[in-house]
C-alpha cells in the first residue's frame, strides 16, 4: 500500500484542541529513545514520552508545539505526547488564544 505523499500540511488534519486535562507545550530537548523535555504552558517542565503509535508516524523536533497529557501520578514531572501541531495549526491556536507562549 505504501505511504501517503504529503505536498502541503495545510489540510492534513483537523485542529485538536486541548481538553481540561491536556496541556500545550514546546519541545525543548530530545533526551533519546522516545523521551523529550517539554516546557508546558502551565509553567512545568516535563519529561514526556512519545506515544507508540505517534513514534512510528510523526517526527518530533526541538521547537515543535505538542499536546501533552500529564500522567496521573507525577503529573508535574511526567507526561505523554499524543499530538504534534503543524505550522498552520499553531497560527490557529494563537488566533483562538490557546497558545500564549513562544
């Protein structure tokens, strides 16, 4: 079947807004394997794990805006990344007032 060729990220996905438990953050540092350091909007810096399904399909780099779900325990220190925003989606988030930093 093969991979789908993407010419533009404009209409790739619909915008995923954070729910009450989720936090928007910016990737600061790649730590290796499937872990990254993320500076979240709530003021915490979390060591986040990239979700398995996402790890195989999307590339995450430093400076990317991601959606983080904090763990039930160690919620101020750990979390899980489950969505990466594209450039157009970041502009939409700023326009809606969801993304306040950067």
